[in-house]
C-alpha cells in the first residue's frame, strides 16, 4: 500500500483512510522527505514538525 502523509499533522501512514495520529482524513501521496521521531518531547525536529506521537513524519507536503 502507498504511504500517505496527513496534511494536518504530517504523520505518515500506509493503512486506512484516516491519520493514526490525529484522526484527520486529509491524506496526500504528494510529500517528500521524512524523519522518524522516537522521543517527541526532546526532539528538535519533532518540535519543528509538531510531532505528538512517535513515528514517521513528512518534512515537505506539496
């Protein structure tokens, strides 16, 4: 299945039609670059993308 990024929180998911992090249905296949965030509280990149839960986040959404 194709990985999609949430337009609201940038979380990348490959299953279902909803974002597993925020529940939004605004998903897109048009994204590039990603960061895997494990420690959302202490990660500078996690803070910059607004990460709330551990996982893959898109760096650029088109």
